[in-house]
C-alpha cells in the first residue's frame, strides 16, 4: 500500500483499484463503489454502495477517448478514463479528516461530451490568449500547456443530471470547476500533480493502470471491423421493399 502525504493531508494509492461506477441507468444517477452486479438500487443502498450524485475531484489523469467493449450493451464504444482524488461528496466522506484516495472511473456519451466541453472552453480561452500575446511559438503547444495548468489549479465538480428522453429516463454527469476552497483541496491538487508527473515519467504508471479497462480495450481492438458498405448498398437499404433503385449519375 502506498500513500502520499502533503502537509497534513494523506492520500491512499490502493494496491488494487476499487470498482467505481458512474451509473447513469434510470433508477440510479449516482456513483457506486465496489457494488456487486445486478443489485437493485434498494439493495445497493442497504449495502452502503451508493456514494451520492455529486462529487468534487482533483483530477490526476484524463485519458483520451478510446474504444472499449464491456458487454453486449457497450461494444466498441468510446469512453473517457479519469483518475481522480475525491475532495467532497460521498466518495470523500468515507474518510474522516483530510484524507482521500485515488480512484478511477469511465464516462461515455453525454457525460463524456460534457467533460470534453470544459476542455473546449479552456482551449478556446488559451487560443485567445495566444493571439493576444502576439502568437508566439506553436499554438497547439500553448493550448496544451494551458489545459495542463487547469488540472493543476482547479477542482472539478461532477453532478448527475436527470433527463426524460424518448426512450425513458437516464442520467448524465454535468461538469463544472472552481478554485480550491480549502487547504485540503490545495493539497489534493499537489498530490494529483505528483501522480500525473510520476505516470508521465513511468515511475508510477502502475498506479494509474486499471487492468479491467485494459482488458476491455483489448476486447475492442480484436473485434472484427464491420465490412465497408458501398453507396449503392446504402441506398438500397433505405428504400421500401421491392422498389427499384436507380443509381445517381455524377456530373
């Protein structure tokens, strides 16, 4: 077991990653920690697995989207992988005092898009600053460095939002951010930066490697790709049965 101590704050690096889920199913809309499969929400609540619908994090690692195949419901689907230190909410409250631990979870679909929207906001702001500064150097490097500084300086807030759609109720994570508001949050940002820089050098890469995620990624990679569909075949598939399709002539 590893720990990081910053001032009076202590952060646990678990020897094996707990199973943290951001469950967006219609009856949930909450974080679940180490919850066995196929429990009802009442059973999950009675077992103490529910960790609330809001959490604040210091983000250590934000991995780019990659395709994962988890089961028949999630096949070759893009997910964002986050490694975080909870500083507020039910995930933090399991530890009393200035203490927390490193956790990881996956996001997809609208939750992933909400998080990406923050990055777009920061990139847009950084590009504007680059223009104001006289366009020095490579704009991409300037924007990357600006986004990296965001992870060092801000606490990210995740809150489940309910949506009534055509297929029923579902939830997604709405993301926002704020400046650190306590010494503990500042310490968590320092610890997150230590984890991030250690992983980049390779020294602590094993801290931020989830073997389950890696297996799901491999499942997606070895799944055969769908055969290419020609324009004529696509046009046929859109026609009513027994209707002749006349190919279009390109001019």
